[in-house]
C-alpha cells in the first residue's frame, strides 16, 4: 500500500471549515484513499473514502486531485467535537482487504472555540 | 444493526500475570476480525487478524496470541505480561468490501 504524509497538527476555529491535507504521491491506479478519525481514548471512526472522484457524505467531503497524488478532507463547519486525530490511509482494497488497514500518525486537529 | 463489544474496558495487571481480552461482534456473520494496539503517544499497530474460525494471522512477533473460538468472538491473550505490553487495545471488524468498525478499546496498564 502507498505511503501517506500528513501534517502532525492543525488548528481551526469553531464554525469554520477544516481542511486536512494528505500527500500520497506513490498511489497506484487501483488504490483507494480512506479517512478515519480517533477521538481521544476511543476507537477510530470511519469518515469517508474515494478512488478518483470527489465524495461527500453527512460527515465530510473528500477532494482528490486529478493526478491522485494528494487529497483534502473537508469538515465544512467544524465543532469542538471534531477535535481528534485524523488518519489518511491508502489501500488497494475497497474496505481495506482481509489484512486490515495500516494507520500512520495522522493529523491532530484542534478546534479552537 | 451490527455492534462490537470489548471487555474489560480498563485493566491493571502485574508483570508476569496472564491476560485475556475479549471481543464479540453482533448482527453479522463471518466477519474479518482484527486486534490493534496503540502505545502511549504512538499510532495504531495491527497485531492479529482473522478471516474465519481458528484462522489467525500475526503481523508482528510478540508476547501476545489471539484465538477465534467462534465466528464472532476474538480473544487476545498472554501467558506472562511484560511492561511493554501496556497500551490501548482495539478490536475491529469488517465484512466484504466494507470499512473497519472499531470497538471502544481496552486500556491495559502493566505494572
């Protein structure tokens, strides 16, 4: 699976859009981009995933560049409850495959009141 | 709906004592099951995964073992705990091409 690079931490004001970048320059054509988040002392929570097209759900939007070498997770109206570590993961399999997902260190997003 | 349960939520054990963490999934059948560990200030490390009863794959050599005695039950064990076994242990499941669903975790402190 391709390696990802994320900033270790970011701040965002409450009510503003939080834009979390992820670089995955070695991504292959059949690899998906997944985002999870982990609120302190809880298990990670799935947010969204995509292959080529931009995706949106009730939690967030995922913007993937045309060359697929980077992506951005957008939380449109951040709240204090969005403070968490956000993980960007690239994997060959939709759902992660039988052997699970590899989590890096992620981005610690802090929402400021 | 599907749910995943882990217990105990918190555990304090002396060095050299045994360990048993249990995870069960409800509302699905034949899930893939996973054990992750998160040491203090570090990322999640995949320890074991299982695609069926009695089928266990280990990702890293360690002092721990896993078993899957029933379709929706996954157990993490150790015969003798080490200080380095302290951490936050997470069970997860998925079925077919779906995302991973995690339990609430078990926090183990080895003294």
